[in-house]
């Protein structure tokens, strides 16, 4: 469960050379029933697919135990598809060198 | 080979969880997944520690493979059922590996770990204790494995299928987009290779497309299935997936996986390289 003070978004960028990587990352959250945390609880093992600007598959990751994922993409326009039991969500996102796209995705 | 002999469904798995003739083996790129939960009774192989020699870049020796299977209670007549994360990449690599060493009955769960999770089927943390066996492997079957010299000789004559993403094929990326961008010394692809990403063969839930769809993907991209085919990617796992599609599901003979793949080819001195789509 995320505590109220935690920063939403993907994993820590410590040690990542942002000058050479265009990162798309984030966290997948689902509203919990009993958790009382407005941002929801992280969804581990959701499947996040990265599609290129033609809609072709490029990569896929399961979210980690904290609901987080990270892609090392090339600069440009991408589509994310998030799959979890009974859920499919699609989002558009841009990647650029030096500025990570850090997303909070509610499912 | 065919879908009936090479694949099992998640329903089949549920019905065979207690079948003593069956051993489920999870093989993941992210080796922490097994500890987080796995199919009841499943063991795991580590793609690097168990399946790579470690000193030289090669498969483990026949003796080490025999020791691995014996230690994990797999016998020569066991039905080995493989599955894993990442659309079965590393599980299909292990499948190819079992075939290299001549295991009789090896299968793959269609959809792998992803479909199992998307169906919210149960995962357990208990690691099974299996009685050891005395497994005897066959000599390596190199008819399904390509080496660099035959890849170079295949340029312009045989089918070479690059199963990486279009961005890796063109030279834009050096590795799949979920990994840091490290790869061969240079970027690009083997000249005359057709780029048919492994993912074209999979549905969104990780299951394989139908045989008709699969065939049209390869034929439509200009692969003459009457000719010999070599598949490659970056380190040989994704190309094992495409080898599985061609050799095991479509029953095409003379398909080889080049497990040296781009990390080897892209570091060779003096070989031709192409860039662009």
C-alpha cells in the first residue's frame, strides 16, 4: 500500500543517465476498498505494453510489487496499453531525452 | 510438430496440476517472479545461472543439463510443461533448449504466465520438493541451432528473419525498450534479413495466433517457407519464440535459432551490416 507521503510515479531515477535515455515510466493504481488512500493501491503484475506510432508492439513489462514500470524508449510518440484481470486501458505518451515521462495510471 | 503436441491450454494445466507424469517449469527474464508466486507444483530454472555456461558463451554441457534435470526430479519420460513471463520468451528458449538435448515430451502453456495472471488463476509461494532422478540427455541436436559462419553464408541466399522490434532492426535502438540500451558494438541488422517482430505472432493476451494467421505473417513478409530459415534477435530468446512458431506450430523444417544473435553479429569485425527499415 502506498503511504500518503510517497511520491506517485515510476521507480527512482537515481543512477539513470537521463542525457542518453528517453524514459517512459509510471505506476498503476487501483482504488482500494478498505485502504483509505485516495490514490489507490499499487497493482503488481499488471502488464504494460508499449506500442510505437504505427501501433506496432515494441515492448511489454509486468509492473513490480509497487505497481511500477519503466521503458527505455526512443524519443517520439508512443501508446501504452495496460492489461490487468478484467481491465484494458490505453494512453498516449511522448518520450524525450532528458525529461522522463512519469505517469500515474488509475485502472 | 503441431499445436496439439507443442502447446497446452490453461484449462489443461488446471486439470493436470496433480498429474505425476507432468512437471511444470517456470522460466522468466525477471527471475523474482517465481518467488512472488507460481503455478502450484512448478519448479523454476534461472535462464542465466542454470542455462548459460557462465565461462564461455554457450549452452551448458550435456552433463550439466543432465544434473539440472536430475536434481529437479525430471525423468526422460516426464512431460515437461514450460511457461514464463514476458509472453513466454524465456520459456520458449528453454523449450528450444530441451529439444537441443533431445527431450521427448516438452510443451508450452499457450499465453504463459501473463494469461494465467489475466485470468486471475491461483499462484502459490510453496516450492515443491521433488525426488531426484537420473536423467540422460542426448547429444546436442545442432540442426535447430545456427552459428555465425552459416549466418554470414545465408546472406542473400536463405531466409534470415530478424524478430526484434522495428526500432532495433533499423538501428534506432540497441535493445528492447524495457532494457537499458546496450547491445552489440554497433546497431542495425544482418543484410537481406526480413524484420518480422516476434510479437506479430502473439495475441495481446500472450496466446499464439492461429496457424493461418501465422503463416500469412511470414509468407506476407516475403519468407519462402520452402527454403531454410535462420531466426535471430538480440540474445536468442525472442528468436527462440519465432523458431517455436515456425518449427513447432507451423511444422516448417530447417528452421534454426541463431542464439549468438545481434550481440554476437553486431560485434564481429568486418561483416556486412544494414541500417534503416
